[in-house]
């Protein structure tokens, strides 16, 4: 169980580092993005492990990946682009 949690946390950390590396202006704080990715992946992996039980490492890692990416998407800065006017037909 400790190895699965650590693997999920590292996977989430890698996802967050790639996201921050590719689009650094989209995040308020790099540390917050890294913590959200790692924490979300670890939480998702632990929930999947509790539901599925031992012996399903690929599914637990996939659940951690999905949950980490979902939590990371919540800390992305939204751009305030002006709304477009009505489209004329």
C-alpha cells in the first residue's frame, strides 16, 4: 500500500510538473499546482485501492492519474477574454 501511494504521488507530481512547464502563466503558484497534482493523485489512488482491494496496481495508478489531473485542472487560472458579440447569419 505504501508503494502504491508513493507511485501515485510521484505520477501526480510528474503530471503537474509537465503542466506547469508547458503553460506556466496558467497557474497562480507553481507550488500549489505541484501539491494539487501530487495530493490529488495520491487521494485518487487511495480511494481506488480501498474500493478495488489489493492486487490491482494498474487500475489504482490510472485512477490516481485521472484524479490528479482533475484536481490539477481546478487550480488553472481562467483567462478573461472578452466575450464575442452575436453572430450574424
